[in-house]
């Protein structure tokens, strides 16, 4: 289940985000989290499986598209389809918007089934 980030999820979100190579430094991670908390065009989502949060997806909204900046899955849950499920769900939520990637997320997103727009 994909849930919108709220402040009470901060530690969990930071832990999941820290699995991304560019977010390992604490100061960089804190700046990224601040961007998601303060900018309404940047939205963060967490994937809940059972009682645990096991994945994170961060998007930037534009007028006609959404850009996936962050996608991270807890290493103990990798290979279970969590990343693909998050991408599929966000595409359903964004409906007619085109999905775009960053250099960091492009390789993973190329492996995911594309709905309208693609990369």
C-alpha cells in the first residue's frame, strides 16, 4: 500500500532514503527531506507491507508530468516486486501525467512496465 509521507514517518523515510547512493551523507539526506517537507511539488510516498514500511518513492510534480527522483526498497525486501509495485501504483495515481526519471532512477524505471507517456 502506497501512503503519502507525513512527519511522523520521518525516521522511517530517512532510513529508506539512505539506501540511495547519493543520500548516504546525513547533511544531503536532511536537505532532501526538507525539500519534500517544504515544497508542495515534491511528494514523498512510503510502501507499507503488512505492518512494516519497506519502500519509498519520491516524485516532483510538473504541469504535465511527474519525475521520479527517489526509489528505494529495504534490502531485506528486494527481489519481491516492491519497487515495481510502487511504480505501478504511482502511475495509477498520476493518471494522465507522463512519468519521467532522473539519471539515478532511469535504469530501474526502464525495467518497469510503462503506462501512458513512458520515460
